[in-house]
């Protein structure tokens, strides 16, 4: 039994969603993780708690409040509508927004830990050589935090692959647009189409396993190479 055209489309939407969300998370999460690793603000733990909230919050709860926010009557959705923008709810863009919030801790926390492990000494040495703060970040911090970037990228991508509750609440189940693999599997099981469900579930299982191999392999390689 092979995957149907609708299943292949759902797989493509899932991979596209994971790729776009991971890219957005790296762009947003990198400066946030850097600030968290260096800030001495006494209340920064509140920001860390907000970022970690998706780890314990039921996905449907997060999805519900995001749907209320980006819906046509919500504060974000209403603002977008007033500015003449396209609706966010039940669209691919809405899925990306939900995925970014849902996978945020899986990207920010590894990056924060990687930046914190660098310490101040390498940055201070670079500063004595007249390197600007931007130079120190891109030439010292980013290369030294490479394992953190690999871990953050893979975990963010893999976590997005398995989303269900959040994407269902925000995007619904529109074939070719917002239907992702996890929802397609649920549909097959509901229709007692276990063969198709096995193919899709097996595809995600293999892909997720390979991604974890990349993470552990890269970290082990860095640990062995580190003096």
C-alpha cells in the first residue's frame, strides 16, 4: 500500500510547516536566548517561565487562546483585518504562528544553555582586541554555540512534525492547506484505515528517529573533539 495523493500533500505541508517554523524560531529565538543568557534583570525568570509554558500547557489550551487572539474578533486578528491583511485563522500562516509559540522552548532553551556555557572569558579577550559587540557575537558566541544551534534546529523541527492539538485548533483540517500528517493519521484511524495510518505514522517515526540521531551524533562529536 502506498501513500495517497492527499497523504503526500499532508506530508509536504508538514515538512514545509516544520521548515518555516524552525527558521522563524531561530531568527526570533537566537537574540532572545542571548539576552536571557547575559541579562542580570531580576525578573527575567518571568520571561523564562512564559517561554517554557508550552512544555506543561495542554496543546488544545494553547491552541484555543491563540485562535481567540488571531481570529477575526481577536486583538491580533482584528488588527490585521483593520490593516487590510489576510485572515490568520485556518490558514498556513496561522499554523506557523501556532507552531512558533508551541515549539519556542525547544529552540530557546538549548540556545540559552549553549550561550551560557561559553562564559565571559572569550568575549572579554575579543573585546580587548577591539571587537565590537556584534563582532563578538557572530565571530565568538555563534561558532562556540554551534552544538546548541544544531540541537535547537533539530528539536524545533522534530517537535513541529508531531503537533496535533495546536494545529487542529488554529488551522482546522483543510486538505492541501492546513492538514498535517498528525491530523491525517487521526482521520485514517477514525475511518479504520489502519494501513494508511501505518504508512504515515511509520514515516514520522523514521524521520524523528533520524533527527534524534543527528542531535546525539553531533553532540557526541563535539564533546569528543572539545579539548
